[in-house]
RNA sequence: GCCGGCGUGGCGGAAUUGGUAGACGCGCGCGAUUCAAAAUCGCGUUUCUUAGGAAGUAUCGGUUCGAUUCCGAUCGCCGGUACCA
């Protein structure tokens, strides 16, 4: 009936085992106080980035990381750990809302349907998740705690002396006014040019802009009053506390880069009676500052501009204002205008002209620079174009051209700095600036505060109220949480920067005096802390109980091992670290970091080597692969493709390859009868076979090593070699084959479980312990030595494993081929590496 | 420009402290089985070759008895970031 018989009947047992595991709660990980909890067991918390349940369903990229963590989790479990491996849904967010608008359904409905589809797909891959711990960021019981954490941020400030967050109530006790307190809250309202997307009708965080632009959305700068989170206060700690984490160096570098720490100095210039401060990383070049540049948006521009220059300056400012960020970035040709004003260089009293130019950004430092054209490429270009003076103050090493040269060297034309190396000149000028009250040492960061409000419907509302008369804001009472969005017919973005909730008058009006905040939180809010909730998902008194925190978390990084896409290197991973530190500072958590160890799987590309996309038609649907080859084959293939952290192209032929391997394992135990039915072959016997014992134990060693170093592709190669040996043998001892099945079970749990049960083993493989390596089986009595002459392989000789150096040398020199190669030459030296080789140096 | 990563057969890749380069898989070729095919099993598969060898891990150079591995320079590709002062 079936046109093509399957190489092994995965379709008949995969779903059976999935149901079995699910019904028996095989992978339940009980926590403190729960039934079946065993405090003596060590714990292991392994976490996947929870997916955003899109309408498109699971992508083949998802099971890559999920299979890796599943293998490690199952391996740890077989080694006696109480493994927490949970799954949940990052279900708020713009795409969900856009999809809902498009289909005319409420996002809660479409989200639920998408979640059900995702859950089905994940369950069909046999992942050992504890589904009792499932979390969903859009669940009111979850929203409640997201909002509670927001209120912690809102009700705290950053104490600079102690470098940590503290409750604002401390400031109230010190007699601070409400206005003063509002200035320092970690969640604060701020009017500034922000990233406004006209196409999406919302603002975006700096970190998100590129991603949405890539998807074709428009983003422009626009001044708006928005809620911000004061992440910049944590800039230094976010760099320092990253150091001890077991993260890939590249990801750490990405975060450091984004935070962008620069050491330098602030220098104050007198400009027509105003103090203008600039930041510079090269205070040693202060004598070479021959002009000053302000950003066009700088607040003092109109005040200092002289009458004759007024028209030109105003024209330039408005030209810049109308340019989008993109145009401004693309246009590398320097432009600017002379304000006519002069600044006094504090170090030598020189009068230097003040210009405005759009190569100076308002968002970094003070929005003003001292220009040192001799030693800065941008200032050099600008000075050349506008004929401004260029004064060399650093003599670079060697014969490098000093013009526009930014390299360090020796100070010249710099008064008391002359003759000093750049490093020493920096120290001396900073000392001078401090002494003369003209500046100070300064550390500057690129990191901006986090724009946290969105003008959308499908997100957590801010639990905040505004006084209609005074305009003062305040947090709602914790007992009123969760605060859910009202039911609305039409929640489309309105273009109104207050968001669609503004149209829901019943909901907005909290009382006669008070009105609700109408902005909502970004998708990141829920994902910032979900790893904590998994530990105690049903707790109604705490976001996580201290007992669960102590049991599941680590002091030096809460989660033992976190796996997920590197596209979140400067988004989710940075935001989570920030929230975790705030919660730690406020005494709600004991650890400083959320993720002790982190790993980012590579991207799975299309078969054509391009990134998978609908438009290219190269998308692989995991459901189709499971249908055709089974879940084990998909899992195994994704692990066999290559190193986990590398980007790699999909190849359906490769899926067939691992599928054949699984079928080969199946056929070690089973064969077909004349009707085409599978039955035990009788090849598995009681007995012993030293050769197979050796390769089986070699495989234990290889697989263990490979799992511990996340090199799953080599684990699978090892198992393939072992299976090839079983295939070639006439009989396979049962104990060895059962050992092999245990090794295979984290990778292909369904097949391993099925064969195990067919061999009348009653206990589930996943309940069994990992095989113990017997090293004695690996020792050889005879080994092969390679013999080289002048480093080139010339012979292989068999010698006893414990051969002495002298005997090895003798045996090598006795070999016929070796004799031929050293014939007529003098042996100068013989290197013997025990157990490996003999190298004869002769000429 | 700056930061990070990567260059090994026809392809994905292996070689864990420097010690047999190309494991394992894909593809391809040959053979067995079959009436035939599929499936399966076995053998072969870096290149050149005067068949003894020679060359070979992006390129050039260095250290070493010995380098895919360590060091230096160059080229190429990928990712991040960018008038960040």
C-alpha cells in the first residue's frame, strides 16, 4: 500500500514515546517543596531562549539550539542531576499585533493559536521539557510581575557612591522634593529626539532600529516625551561584570563595543562668556585645538552666533534638521557654518573660531568638540575644506606623516608638554586641567538610556497614573496588578504618540483626579526576567521565592547554561543583565548576573547558501522533515551539520545520511520478515566480544567528551563508526548494544527508547544512568608507531605498547624502507615520542 | 575605518596540550544481491606522477626534529559598529 517503505518505522513509535513521556511527566523537574523533590541531587539549569510564537511556525533554526540543550540536559539527567529545562512564550510584540490587525482578530486569539502550534511542533521533536513550568509573557499572572518589576525600577535611583540602585524612599527621608526625585528615578520620563517609526506608529530603542529598518520599516528622529530606563548608570558594571562570565569572547566584545567606553578628559572653553565643555580622548593635543565645533542642535548655537553669521547659521541648522539620520550618515562630505564666535583655548589663551557642523553629534559627549585637525582625520578634512589652521602637536614615531595622524608619539609645540610621550602628556595635561579648574578626567560611554515606552496595544501597560492638575506621575498600588489593556475593537496605531489606548476613555480615567499612562512596554520587558519565573512559575506571592532562587540559581550567574541566537547580544542579553542587577541591588536577588555560561548557535542557511526567506523560496519547514524522516533524524542532522556555533547551509541529502545511520542502528536489532514486518533479528546475543567492547567504550569516551565541549557533530561521527562495527559483526553482545543505546538516547531519544523496550528492557532509557567508561578495555598490548625520516612519514611499525625508547628506535632503524631512506646518510638525531612516533634526522 | 570571527578534497566537515592531514557523512565510481529496480551490503574516492615517489590545510615568511595547530606580514570572506571626538 505504501508506495515507498520507510527505512525504519519511526512513524510508528515516535509519537508513542512522546505521549508516554508527557503522560508520565518523565521530565518533570521538581523544585523545593514540590512532590518528588530530592534535595540531595545536584541541580542543573539549562535554558533556551524562548521563542516568539509567530504565525509562520517553527523555523529549522529553532531546533538547532533546542536540540543542543536537550542533549546536554538529557546527558546531565542521566548523570544524576535534577535538570531544569523549561520552555515558554515571548508572546507580546509588534509582529503579533500587526498580524492580528491584518487578520482582524484579537492578538490574544492569534497568539494563543500560534502558541498551540509551536507547542505541538516542539513536542513532536521529543524535547525533554518540563511543561508544567511553561510561562507566557502575555498571561495576566505573568504581566503582574513584569509590572511589579517595573515599579521596582520606577521606585529606585542609582546611588553613585555605592554604584548601585536604592529605593527612592531613602531620598524622601532626606527631604528630597518630588521633582528632584523624578530627576533620578531609574524609570523616568524624558523629552528627546527618539527613533519614531511612522510605518509602525511607535518609537523604538536604539538597539532595535537596524533590525526594523532591515525589515523595511521607516524610522526617523523626532522629539517626544518618552519613558526611559537609566541603563547608562550601569555602563561600567555591565562591562566589568561581563568579564568573569563563560560567554564567547565575540559576544563579550559585541557588548563592550556597544557600551563603548572611552577614557579621556572634559575640557571647558570660554565662548563669549559661556562655558562650553567638550569631551576628548586626546587631551594631550589641547595645544593643537585650533577651532571648536558644536553640533547644530547644541543649545548655545543661537546665543553665540554673531549678527553677520546669523543667516548662514540658521540656514545650516534647518538644513540639518530636515535631514534624516540616514542621509546625515551617508553624506560623508564635511559641511558646516562659522558662528563668528570665538572660544578661548584654556591652555594657551588662544582665540579660536567656533563652527557648527553635523559631523558632531548631539547625542554623544556634550555635543561639542575641540578640533585638532593635525591629529584627527575628521577635523583634518574639515579644516582643509574650510581653510582652518592646522598645528602639529604630536611627532609620531618613525617616518609617519603627522598630518591627520592619530597615532601616539611625542608632544611638540605644546608648551609644558613638549617632549612627553602621548601617554604621559595625557596624565600631565589632566593634572593641569584639574589644578586650573579647566577640566577633569572623564570616562564617556556610547550606551544611551533605554527608550522603554511603545505606542502600541499589545504590550504591558505602564502601571502609572498622572495627576490631571499637577501633571505629577505616580505608581499604581501593587495590589492593583496586573493592570491589563482594556478590550478594544480598534487598536491600530493612530500616529498619535500617546498610543491607541488614548482612545479608551473609560480605561484612561482612573478617577476624577487621576489618569492612566497610555504607553505600553516593549517586548523586551517580559523576556528580561522569564528565566527567573521558570523556577517558580505559579507563585502568587513572589516573582520567585527565595527557596527556589537559592536552589536553581548560582551566585556567579543565575542560569547554568543559556543557549540562543547572537542577534540578541546587545538587546535581550544586555537588558536582562541590567534588570538582574537592579533586582540584585534592591535585595530581591542574590546574584549579579543572569547567565553564567552562554553559547550562540550559528545560523542555518538555505540549501543555496543564502539566508532562509520566503521570497527566496529556500525555507525548510521542520514539519515536512519530521513527516518524511522523523524527529530523531531532524535532531541528529541539525547536530551533525557542523560546529554548533558556525553558520551552515541546509542539505536535504545530509538529512538522508543521518536517517540512514539511524536505520542502520535499527537493523542491528531488527530485520524484516517475509511480510515486510519488523522483528528482532537475533543478532543481539548474550556473550562477549572484545573488539566490539573496545569500540563501544571508545565511543563512550568520544561522546562524553563531545557533549561536554558541545561538539555534537563529532559525537555522532563516533557513534556512526561504532554502528558500522556492529553492522559488520555477526553477533553483538546485548550489554554493549544497550550501552550504545544509552549514548544515542540524548541525540535520538525515540529510536533509542524503542529499541531498548523491544529488547525487553523495562526501565526507560531516560531514567537510566550514563554508562561508565572502562579504561582497561582501551589499553592495547601492541601499538602502531609511525616512523619519519626528516619529518616525512616512511613506515609504520607494530611494537609492544610499553616499548622502551631504545627498542622503538632499534625497531625503526631495522625497518627496510627506513634503511633505504637513510642509506648513505648520517643519522644525526632520533626523536622518540612514546606511543606516537619515531623521527630520524639524517643527512 | 575600528572590533570580532573564519579560510582544509567536488560538498558539509574531522584532526582536544605541535606528532599518520582529509575521520564521519554527502556526492561520485566499481562490485555483490535482484528477473530488474529500489533498498541494503562491500570496495574505492586530495592532486600530480616516469608508480619509486612528489606536492598539498588562502598566500608569503619565521620558530621547530616535526606546523592545519605557534609567531609575523599579506590577501579574501562573514558578522558587528561607525563622522562616538
